[in-house]
């Protein structure tokens, strides 16, 4: 597990394990607008 912290890309990211031990990442990315269908588009 890793508590959420500011990431180099400008958002926040952290990790937690579910009851079965699977590792998950939770992230907040304010610079990436979310489309109505829930996707984001990252361009170069």
C-alpha cells in the first residue's frame, strides 16, 4: 500500500490492496478531462 501523494504528472496517485490481496491504484488526474462515456484522451 502507498498513501495517495502528488504525482509528477500533476495529479495524485496511491495504492491499496483489496481483501484478496490484489493491488489497486487510485488516481486523480485534473489535467485529463473525462468524456461522457468515462474515457480520457491523452495526446502527445
